[in-house]
């Protein structure tokens, strides 16, 4: 269900900047008017099947799909104004930070995969590094059952640098113009939809400690257990300072976040609150942005492009190569054998390329990894015995899962009428990140230092300054006969790869449309947050009998959903774009599990405009 945002504006900044933004707003068009729709309430539905109905749109002029109406509209506006897919994706990415700040934003990371109309492809990454002043002893009190995150679990934010680099290198629009929709969204505030409301309750104690997030998301009352009560479903939340920060970036450029006034405010706030991020950490970020060649794999007659190290694309590719050894006939139905083949393909791939693998630098040449070799996958596939689950010891898995449950990540998928396609996955870690935000800046910081080990120096996860680890994200593009068939990604921590594998198999093995492939019930393996378990959406064609069969094979414990009030957000948010050869149009599908919204340009886009020589680009 879409939440129709209003068009009320906030106060304007300095006259000079206001003029710049006014011209930029004219260039991208005004925000679409319309009444707000009530937030979607899953409990109103009669069945879980109704909750999993996907919405599909199509247009030859391009499509933008995100988990937010405001963000999808932002990208569509940019396409209408003559921007390309990169311009639209970056605008949507910044707007998500205003409209869904629990998922991503200025305080996190963005992972970008681009496939251009000329057939070339590139990834752009900038991993969040451990700050120089961080130490295991200083971090330890912020971790564990009693830890509430805060400034101490914040790693150096990199999203602004990554998105600005992508825009300057592959986009056509000025940075200030791209930020207009995000500024409008921040001034207007965002509605707490059902996805955000589901995730408020577990984090009220963390939010209560924040002088920025607490007053925005919590009421002044306490529940029976003494915890603060969150705002109601449908409440409008405005984060003071966020619009100001975005306006400052539009005026001064993205470099201000790393070496300017914004950087100084971050440094001062971190010093006041025991955080580790300092000016020297921020100043190093822009130089850390890297272009990398995508990891390349295949699944039957499709090519698969994704991001390898320091992302987890090679896990996806190895899992697909293993799954490919099973006959398509087995994978067409919804038998327990099919589900086991999907589960074990992913578990074997995760065992070969665990998230806990330390990473030094992103690979910038042709990507090579044993995990990408189909011969290796065929040997691994021989170890799968349908009817009996592999145990953790046989799979050489560590005694405990390698990463916390990074509950809120988000996906942006965009295509334009020229054939450029972009897939971006971005995150701030847990819901609302660390729970920390600087007064006056208005955005939550990430919680990425929660990934690290602080007690065992022999662990590859042991906290070391300037280190970074493999991310679980895997933005992906699938080609058929050399042309884009699908661009997508997903949130969900360790569930990301199994979600992507499932959707690809739904399309290739089962012949489902993109909308049906995204909406089809999922049976996944979870391996994070201290949990190793089977999770399943038990609706036709997935049956209770098939899940009982999987349990008998050794997949215990399980987490099963079957009712309309189920928390389907645990099963990912696969916002996807694809090409419909019959209609000669792009199609967009928003995953209903996380309120996905697909938007298309409302008019024929303006002709693309080449950036004039000497015109300003985002600079640091």
C-alpha cells in the first residue's frame, strides 16, 4: 500500500541557497500532490496471501523501485527531468535517508552496481572502516546483552562519498538538484508506516537515550513494563536538523561532510559522547571510494553480475552454481526436496565464503575467487544428500553466527529509457543504526562496530583500527542473451543471498513473472544474530506438510508464518526492475514485505542533457 505524502514545505535557508534550490526544484518538477493514504495494516487482511500481493508497473521510459513512495517518486521526477538511471538512483538513495531514516541515510553505507546501456558494468564501493581511536576495551561496554549501542558502535560513515562519486562519474545532474527531493522530504517529515512501526518496539530503550531520535519517535508515556511508548502508526515524524544538513550539502558540496562544517560537528559530538569517529577518519573516506569490476557468474542460460569482495556477491554466485547441478524438474514445484536444495546451496556457499572473512582492500581488477569456479560448485554439490540436513560441524561453520542481525537495510533498483540500470543496497546496520544522532544534523549513525569481536584477538572479527569486513549485501543484475533481464537486491542480513537465489530460481526454473517471483512465499535459512534456523512463509504452494518434512530432515528450530498479522519483514525486501520483451517496457515490482513502491515517469522524459564541459561536479 502506498502512503501518499503531502506537499507542505518547510522554511527556506539562506537567500543564495534558496535560489539555487528553487531553480533545481523547477528542473526536477514539483512534488506530486495528492491526499495521504492511511498506512497499511496487515491485520486488516484476511490471509497472508493478501499481504504478499505485489504491485507491478511498467513504462518504456524507465522505472524506479524502492521501499518508499517519496524515494521512488524522487527518482521518477529526475527521470522526467532528463536524468539518467544513475541520477534517479542517487536521488532516491538520498531521499530514503529522509523518508525511512531507520533503514539507511547519511550515517551509513551504500553499495552500487551499474550496467550501462553500452553493455559495460561497474561497481562502486567504499567500506566503512574502524575509526583510528577505536579499541576493544573501549568498545566492549557498548556490546552484549546490556549494551545499547550509542556513539561507541559508530563506524566511519561513507554513503555520502559513495553516492557523490557515482553521481559525478556516471550521472548528468548537478549535486544540488539531486538533493532537492531529499530536502523536501526532510522538511515535510515522514509517516511511520507499518514497516517502521513493527521495528519501533524492540528499539525504544535505545531511542530513549537519544536527544534527537527519542523525542521524534517516542511519546511521553510509559507502558506496563516501564518502557517508553512509541508514536502511533501513521504519526508524522520530523527530524530536526536533517533538512538543514542536506541544504548545507547542497550549498557546500559533499566534501563538507568529510572536511567541512558538518565534519566538525560530527567530531565534536563524538568527543562529547565517547564515540571514536574523528576528523582524520572522515577526511580519509573520499579517497577510499573504489570502482571495482563486478563478480561474474551464471545460472543456466543467464549471466549474473554482482558485487564481490568486500560485498558478498561470490556467496550468491557459488550458491547459484551449486543449485544449478539439480535438475530443473526438481526445482519447479514446492517440494521439500526443492526447498532443501535451495537451503543447502546457500549454506555450503556461506561455509566457503563466511562473512567473518577479513578484507584488506576491494579488488579493482578482474575479480577472481575459487567460489566463482563452477567446478568447485559441482564438487560441493556432491556433498548434499536430499533427505538429511548437513550439520554445522560438517559444513565447517563457526560455533556461532558471524554477524549480528542487521535488521534494516534497503534496496533501490532503477532503469531508464536508454537502457542504463542501477542496483543500490544501503544500510545503517540495525534499525535506527546505533541510536545516536548529532543534535543539529538530524540523521542516525550506523552501528557497524557491532560486527566486531572484542575478546578474542585470534578471531578474524577482532577489532583493529582501519579494518573493515565483508558485507552481507549483494546488489545484482541478471542478463539474458546479453541484455538486462533483472536488477535487484534485498535487505535481510544472512537472508539476503537466499532471498536472491530464490527469486532467480523462481524466474529461471519455474518460469514465473517478475511480480510472481518476488511475491512467492519464501523458505530461507537464517545464520545471524545468534540464530541458526529455518524460516518459512507457509502459504500455498508451500505447505505445512513440506515444512514438517524439512524438520524431520534436521532443520530445527524453525520460524513459521501463516497468519495475516505475521512479521513478513524478516523475509527481505526485494525491490526489482526487469525488462518485458513482449511489451518492450521496463517493469517495476516493489516487494510487499517491506512496503515496496514502483514509480514510473508521469510524462515522457526530457531529452538527456550532457553535462557541459567545466560544469560543477560533486567534489571533495
